[in-house]
């Protein structure tokens, strides 16, 4: 006889349906997993065996075969432990078999039978809800799963024993509550910037229209400082964006305590970041920085220090809003629509744009030093570049107007404005003239 | 169209319509397209930024002044991004 438990395999942020089938048959004692499992999945049987023993269940001295169907879909990750264990428990009669048929299950097992958090619970919960199933997931990720639908059945047990008690009816678990992340402290404020009216204006325009932005100027002029203050003037995510952004963070394993945040992401990868870290890939084809910046800002400080391969890899996401990661036997696509903000010095000494300077050390360009330019068309570096000429200071009225500007509603429809940008100075501030670095004699 | 569409990400056809400048503005962008040798993409990007500038001014229509400001940002970017020949040390 075959026991079945529903689970998922991830393709990007999509959770595809996978069926765990367990058969216990007479024959040589063995425990095998088939159905295109990767290494972490194959190791799962050791964890399952140990966790079952720790929970007081002995595996029968028979042939146990686990099949992950469909067999042609690659299975990666450690979240198959729990569905396999539950299917085995169903097969040996430790759980009522019909109890499992209305759930989709994912989770990793520790050797002591406790259930460890896994990535991707939010998309799994959405997919389960779409299939009319409930969800069994690790306790730590319960708040994340609860976001999928208000009336969905979600069980978030700490251990196999707790789950068995729930089904026996001796200790019924409560449904976890959806959690929203507390705002993480105060954000750096645009008010801290003295002068640089032109750059502030550019920052405001970029925030309003979602435009890309390149700051180019001498060291110490405040480029990094300005960029760090962009999140404070961006509008919060709207509910649909929130879910999409959170699904990416969920698959990346970056949702802290299962709580979602309506802050726009601001990602600042270091220039030594690898290609896989930036565009995604590596183990389990996790999303990279470009996808983690989806709906928010990707800030590349010291732009010319990034390698040409890395910069070139940004072209596809910037044109299409998605990034495709090619794997050995399949492809994964993640959303990657971000606003690119970059900062650089105009030349190696940083002073080339200053009046009265001629740099003797050569200008920087987005193409790397010592290498031929990687691409003939570098227009992606930005539609706005911060000018350093003084301009009128920011005012509250421009802050109000920004609300109108951020969204371009489709023709023939009216959309409500976004909330007030929190970080702007409430009154026009009086500022000293733009800062210039001190010139050498 | 997704709710998250911004001036920067909306389709080119839509921005052409939403940022169609007045007569003076049209003359300016035509002229600039020739003198600055704007590509089609560069043209659309200028319109996008001009649309945001008009939005910030609370105006329905993109005007010459918005296009001029948008083009001014573009000019600076080009001057930096284009890899110019290194100035010779004796110059
Ligand atoms: N406009 C400004 N207003 C107030 N403080 C400033 C300003 N510009 C620079 N500073 C001060 O100088 C420090 C360095 O600024 P920042 O790191 O932003 O410079 P940068 O332009 O990024 O330089 P680099 O090209 O070396 O990266 C800031 O931490 C801040 O204390
Ligand atoms: Mg800096």
C-alpha cells in the first residue's frame, strides 16, 4: 500500500506540487529515496530515521521506498524531511492517514525530532491555498504561512510529537497569526545632508518616478550618505507588491521570524560580491541581490570597482525586470525590477569634475580599468545624474507633490496617492552653500 | 498593468502618450535628439524623467522647462559614462 503526502518543489518563487509516496513492503531492509533528489534530499532519510527513533517510533524491518513525484522535476533543499516522515508515520499507523490528505507539508527535521525552519514557506502556503489544502510547516515560519489566506488551516508544530498529539486530539495547536515586522529603528534622514541641493533634487526625482540614478563626484561630497537616505523618502510597498517582495525574501530564507515588512528593500552589495550573490544561483538557485532589491533599490557604491561581468549581468534584469538563472537541467526565473542607484568618483583622484583641476591619473569609467569596455552602450548607468550646482531647497509642498508623481496610473483609471514620505524635513531648511573639498595649495 | 508601475518602468508607448510635450517642448526634444544624438531609449528616458518633473510640479502636460531639466541630467551622465581618452600628463 502507498501513503501519499503533498509537498512542493520551488522553481523561482513558484511552488510546484510534489507528491511524496511511501511504500513499506516485505523484502531486504532498506530505506531509499527516488525521484530526482539532490544531495540534501538524499540525506533526508538519515534525519527522518533519527527523528522517528527520537520520537519513540521504530522503523519496521522492511523495505521502505520513498518516491518524489513527478520524477522529472528536480528536488532541492531540506524541506522534504517532514513530508517524508509524516508519510512514513502514516504508513506505519502512527498518524491517521486521512488526517494528512488535506495538508501540504514542508519542514526540516533535527535528529531529536524537532522541526527546523525552512525557506519558501510563504509561496508554499500560497500554492497550498490555491490547491484547496492546508499547510503544515515549522513553528518558526507559522506567522509567514498565516499571510497566505485568513481562513486557511495552518499547523506550525515544534516537533513530530507535538503534531502527533494534535492529530490524536490530546493537545490541539492554535493557528499561528500573521506577523508584520516592527519598523527597524530610525532611518537616516535627508535632513542630515548640508548643501548638495542639486543632488538632493535628483534624489527626490528618482524617488518620485522610480528612475535610476548615478552620483558622480569627489570623495567626501556625500554620495554614499545621500544614497543611504533614499529609503526614507520612498513610499511603502502596496499590498500586492508586499506579497511579491516577501515571497522572494521567503525563498531566500531572509524573513526574520516569519514577519513581513512593508519597507521597500534597499540592497547594497559590496563590489567584491560574486556573480551568484548578485544575480542569484549557487546552492538551490537562491535569489541574488537583484531579486532581493525587487520593488526597491539596488545601490552599487564605488561603481567602477565592480567587475565587468557583474555589471553586464545587470543588463537583462534592467531591461526585462526579471533575472534568469540557468541550471544544469532547468532554468529558474526570479522577479528583479529594481531602481539602480550608483555612486562613483569621476577619476582615480576623485577631483576631475572640480573647476580648475585636471586629473593626471585618468578618468574612471564604468568599464573597468585596464580592460576594454565590455559593452558599447552604457546608457543603463542612469537617466539622472546628480548635478552639484545649487538649487532651491526641498519644501513640504514638493514632498506632497511627490505622492502624485510616484505612480503612473494606467490611462482611464484613478489610483489613490501614496502616504507621506516620512523622512523629509517638515520646513524648508536653510543650508550653507554646497560643500566643496578643500583644494591643495 | 501592475500597481507598481512607475514612470521609469511603464511601457514606452504609454510614456510617449503620458509625456507628450506641448509645442515648445516638442521642438526642444526634436532639436536635442539631433544635437545630442539621442537613441530611441535615450529619448524615452528623457520623456520619463520629464514626466516625473511635471508630476512634481503638479502639471498635466510636460513642458519645455521639464524637458530641459531632464536633458540636463542626461548630459552630465553621458559626459561621465563615455570613456574619454585620458588627458596626457603634459597637457
Ligand atoms: N553634504 C554633506 N552634509 C553633511 N555631511 C557630509 C556631507 N557630505 C559629506 N559629509 C560627511 O562626510 C562623510 C563622508 O561622506 P560620504 O561617505 O557620503 O562621501 P562620498 O561622497 O561617498 O565619498 P567617497 O567618494 O569617498 O565614497 C559623511 O559621513 C559625512 O559625515
Ligand atoms: Mg562613498
